C-alpha cells in the first residue's frame, strides 16, 4: 500500500504531478490553495506504483510518497 500526501501549504498548483504520474492518479480539483491556484487531488490512489515521479518532479517538494507495509497492489497479503 502506498500513502501519498500533498502539503497544501507548499503546493503552488503547478500541476506537474498530473503529467508526471504514469498511472494518472492526480486530477485537477476545484479547490484552491492560499496562492489562489488550483490544487491537485488524488483519484484512485490505490493504483499508485510508488515510482515517486510526482515527488521527484514537484518543484515545491509538496508531495510525499511513502510505501506502507500491509497489502500489495493486487490485494494479496505480502506474506502469501
């Protein structure tokens, strides 16, 4: 399982993450941040493959991708 967090205080709404994600889990939301720009939102984060392209390409360092122990992407336990 992968946990993705977006620091809304740091994000300037460039939306580079939308193009960086190979699985397309980022979408443009209707919410605005303190800069008045549109924020990214997560759609289907369970499909994240933890490639961290969004984290690497974010110019503001506002995205954190963390792989959590537990269930694999296909729904099977890691011990199986």
